[in-house]
C-alpha cells in the first residue's frame, strides 16, 4: 500500500512537471499564430479607438497579426465573458474599462468572476472625459446646466455607453455631488452614445475626448468642462469641472487589458512588456495626447491591485443610484415620448425649461 502511494505521488509529480514544461515551452514560442483582442463595445468608442491604435504596433512587436473583435452589449459582460471562457493560451485577450470593476456590483448574475476568471495584464490609458451637451441646450457652463437640472428634476436625459459604463457611473457620481436628478439612457457603446447626442436624442454626455472632439469645431456638440484636475492640452480653452464649482471632482476613464485565468505567466509578461514598449513610442504618445488620453503601461501586479481597489470604489455610486430609485430609460421609449431631437420636435424640453435659467452672458 505504501509502495502504491509513493508510485501515485511520483506519477502525479511527473504529470505536473510535464504540464509545467509544456506550458513553459508554449510560452517560450508565443505567439505562434494571430492574436485576437476582444473589445466588449461597438466600434467608435474610446475603448475601441485605443485597441485599434495599439493593434498594429503590438503585431509588429509580437510578430503576429492582432485582430480586433468587437462584442458589444451587456454592459461589456458579453465580450468579457468570451475572454474568460477562452483557452488560457494568450491568443484571446480582452480590453476592459471601468465597467469591468462595476459589473460585480451592477449585474446580479454575472457569468464570470471578475477576479478569479481573468488576469490583469496592464492598463493602456487614462482618458479624461468631457462634459458635452447638444447645441440646442441653452446651458454653456456647468453651473448653468446644474441650474436647469435643479429647476426641472428629471427633465434632462443623459446618455452613456451602457449601464455600468464609466460615463454612466461618473455622471451618477456628479449628479449626487451636484444634487440633481437626470434620466439615464444607456446605449450599446461609446460610439452610439455620441451619435445619440449629435442627433439630439439625449441632452448630455460625459464623452471621451477621442470620440467627441471631432464634433466641437463644427458646433455639432458643445463642450462644457473637462474631467481632469488641470485643463486638457487637447481642449485648452475648456475649463475643468473642478474650476466650475466642483472642487476635486474628476471624470476620467481608464482602459486596460486582461487575459483568461491560468494564462502562463511568461505569456502575460510578454504581452505586458510589448504593451509598455508600444505605449512608450513617440507616435503612440503623440496620438494619445491629441485625443486627450495619457498612456500608462503599468505591470500586471500594479494593474491587479488597481482593479481590486476600483471594485470597492465602484460599489458606492451604484448603490446610491439603486437606492434613489433611478431608472434606465430605453432609447426607443425616450424617442416615443419626444426626446431631445429635431427629428422628434426636439425643442420641447428646452421650451419647457425657463430660458431665464441661462446666465445673461450665455444667451445667444
């Protein structure tokens, strides 16, 4: 019996050693085929923009094609679940943002465990958000916007990239700070949420600078304030939210990369190092700067600690939003009610708001 036990122990150790060696061998040769990066949002939003900026540089550094695969919906949970359920071999990676850390509190039956089923690799960027309104809205400052919202609680609709997305949570955080109530209209990604503002289906959006900046010169959208502590180089004439009467308030999104749990550490390290090199390139830095984003490129352990902290922080605004009984409005329902759009008699809400709430210096 003792002899059989020792034999089984030796066999188990041999199998573990063989598995480790095989894993190490695969990692040493990584990558041997194209890599897929799943973006859990529709094309056009900031998460997608960053992924597509980095993909060609990663392909160059890793020596294999890097394919961006958009899997929108479910507040990013559908795409992230696809990553979590993929083989842990480094050939399926995922791009995540603040929704990644909010979903454990937001979605009751999340199909994956955020910390157990996925491995953080690195953060790619921190992108300042810009508080943006449709030009039909009279407000031309944060103070004027708050005054309008206080005059008619619930009269303004704000868009987001989806329930639990960064701009949803940060707008809720701002609403709590300002003491106002607006109606949330979630869309399937940053691109559609920006389009909804351009067409006037919503009145307000905390938009990423990369997705909204192109609409400012033409006046199709109006920036009120940026969410960084200092003015953003991409929009130097636009004040900060902190300057606008809300000291220390920041509104910025981060973007990072994750892999399925149990991906070999050498593979994680190889991808993390490639990302750091890509982000240190002058071309990437200049491109990010022109879009209002700052490159990060932190190591896996630092990103893992950041994720853990953010999961705890994100719970508070979600709980406050739920406790206040706020509803997520379906975009089609908003339009049926005559939402803020020229195609749907878009001035109806503005007419219902007193024009006198706009400071004299801001009247057209």
